[in-house]
C-alpha cells in the first residue's frame, strides 16, 4: 500500500563525549527509484537519513539501495557524539533494513619529527 506523503521514524543515539558512532549495514532494501520518475537525485523516495545535531543542515547523508549485493556494505562513521537515524518512507516495508551501531573512542594518530636536528620544538602532523 502507498502512503500520501513521507512518513518518518527516527532514533537518536548519543555516546560518550570523546566517542563517535559507527553504523554498519547488514541488510538494506530501499529502492533508489520510485514511480518511474527521473533520477535527478539518489534516494528520492524511501531512504535512511543520518544527521548529527546540531549540524543537521550540513551533516545529512542519505542511504538507499540494496544490500546484500556484490558490493561491500555501507559503513557510516559520525564526526560527533550524537547521531540521528531517520527512516523516511512513502510506502510500507516488511523489512527495510538491518543495521548495527557501535560506539568507538575518537582517536587521532599523531606523528612527530624533529626540526633542523634540534631536540626543542618540532612539527606534528595529523
């Protein structure tokens, strides 16, 4: 059955202040096309939308398509400690997706080297 407009179901995940959220798709079946219309944008109809408040306007990422498939499964890694996962749909689904999310420490790997043979000071690159 088809709905008149998009419905939305969302989940907000919050982790520790020094952590990020990693989402791995195990199953996804949300068609990137609908109604035979033009493909002017990916994920036009039913899709998952990941965003990171308060940066919703610039952090949004859509996910649609089919997995398992020949390609590797999508993986999303947040930049912040808060992630909103929203399913936007215009038709009912028996099984739209299965995903797994985990929290990981937000680590940065730094390397250093002495400058001009001096033991004082130095450059650090990320």
